[in-house]
């Protein structure tokens, strides 16, 4: 089911999202939420990722579209309860936008590389390193889980 994408101004985007109990990941409620997030993101031509608070659910889940990590992959990457293990020293500036702040783009400095630990949709723990665009996206999405929007960090609007 495609859900409505919550827009800036709604307090759910400013909440700290809660961890998903690992025992509930495979349950119908979380599985349905992930399916809905995937379907909602699929409707957005310019969308590359989506966090659960953006569909009104303050839980620590985000999904990333294959177009930013592997064009040939068939499924979105799903990160549940992500934790940053390591950040590069170097920052890189990139332009960003957000499905919750339509028609606004700006330059945001973020760490060039990141290593994250999370659970996948089967409830299995994994770690993944990312650089450049994917690293930016992961940091943008984790910010959503902490109630932070890219406009809080923008250094210049485009
Ligand atoms: Zn966003």
C-alpha cells in the first residue's frame, strides 16, 4: 500500500524514532510497513530512500533504492535499527533533497565514508560500508530517525 509522505511541519519528523524489537522484525506489522515503504518509494521518480517517520511511523527503519547502490539489484536495501560504527575523517559536500521537503535542494557536508551495522528484513544483522552518494544517503536517513532534517545542516541552498 502506497502511504502518504509526511511533509515538514509535522511533529513526527522531529521525533526520535524507536528501535524495532528484533523479535518483531519478521512479524506481519513490520513486514507490512517495509512493503508499504518500498511501494511508496517506488512511486517517487526522484526518490532514492525513505525512512519510516516519513510515512508517519516513528520506528528506526529506512529503505534505499537499488539505483544508488546496484542497478541490477531487484530489491531495496532495508536498514533496521542502524548504528554507525565508523565515520571517515573527511567530509564531502553534495546536493541533497528530501521527499518530505518538496522542491528544496541544498549543499550538505557529510562524512565521505561510513560503516553501519543494522538488521535486514529477515532480522539478520549485517554490516555495510558505504562511500560518496550512498554514504550521504545513509547519514541523511539516520538523521530522519533522530528527528533531524537536511535543512538543519545545509550550508547553501540551490
Ligand atoms: Zn529525507
